[in-house]
């Protein structure tokens, strides 16, 4: 692919990221995703100049045109992140083609990435993982299973990861883990398979524990603070999704399994 192709994919990702911002804010609040976009503060309908991905936030200097209150930095972050992830997907096309031998699967992967972005920021902002996105991931996982023509490993992985998360949820009585995290574990296993899914979950706990400890050390959180775990599950998922072979090879070479 030429640089122009990657640039086009990045711009396409920015546009999709703008729509994902709508889903991130409206799905947790159970609002309709239809209708015109409006200001989060004063609820006035936004003009087209206010809706250009990234540019509008920079042009308005991070403040609403109608009420001059701050616009969350999450909006351009979501758009930029989606753009970069879309480019990473297309850079990784040869890798995906070796394990999922149909071009249509790459369209599924873009949808998958979009759903992960929505889950990441919905949980981060509102501590809610929208069921709509979890169901979408399950559907994608089932479709990818048929494309791979491999069933047992992925289905068993989905069940085992869900049981692990449910065990933590039950033991802590929902205080250490939300039920949305339990549901999210199912499509993780369904898409990654047993071994990669387990490692993704393990990485989630390692990264989440490190980040939580860091927040406590710098006095941003305390031991009783609630920290969303969904974003760490997404990070673990993405690491194994994009870098499955290098990570598995590293584990094999250093730990022998």
C-alpha cells in the first residue's frame, strides 16, 4: 500500500471515531443514537463546523461554541486512536490473511476494533460496558470461527475465560469485578482462543494492577476507589490480537509453555 492509501484509511478512521464518540456517550445512557449531535453542556444542536473530527476540537480550542464550556479531551483522543488502529489493521493484513483467509474478514476486524474502542471509553468514562457492543463482539467471534474453520479451542476459551471472571465476580460479590467484565470475557475467548485468550486476561490483570498501584502511589486513587477493569481487558485483547505470535514465542522461549 502507498502512503496515500494509509492516509485515506487514517482519515476514514477519524470519521468512524467521530461516530464512536456518539455511541460512547449515548449507549451507557440508553439514549437513541439517531438525531443531531448536541453540546454536552447546554444541549444545543451543533453545526457542521463543530463536527469535523479533531479539527473542530483544535479550532474551538477545546471549548464549546455555544456555551464556551470545555469539551472533553476524550473526543479527539477517540478519533485519533480509531484512525491509528485502522492503519495498524491494514499494515497487519498479511498476518490476518494467514489465519483468516478471506478479505471480508478484514471488514469484520474494523468493526471489531470499533466495538473495542466504544467499550474501552464507555467503561473508562461511565463504568458501563454496553451490552450492544458485547453482543456485537460475540457475533463477530462466531463469524470468525467459521472463517477459520476451527471450533473447539475458541468455544472452550470463551467458556473458560467467562468462568474465571465469574468466579472473581462471585467471590468479591461484584466489588472486585463488574458483571460487564464477565460478559466481555466470553467474546475475548471466542475471538482469541483458549491460550491467547488466557494470556490476554493475564496481561489485563498485570497492566491493571500496575496502573492501579501507580494511581495509589501518586494519590489519585485509594484502596477503596473503583477503577474500571474493562479498558485493561481491551488492552490485553489488542496486544494478543495484533502481536499474538511474538508474545507466544517469547513465552515459549522463556517459560517453556
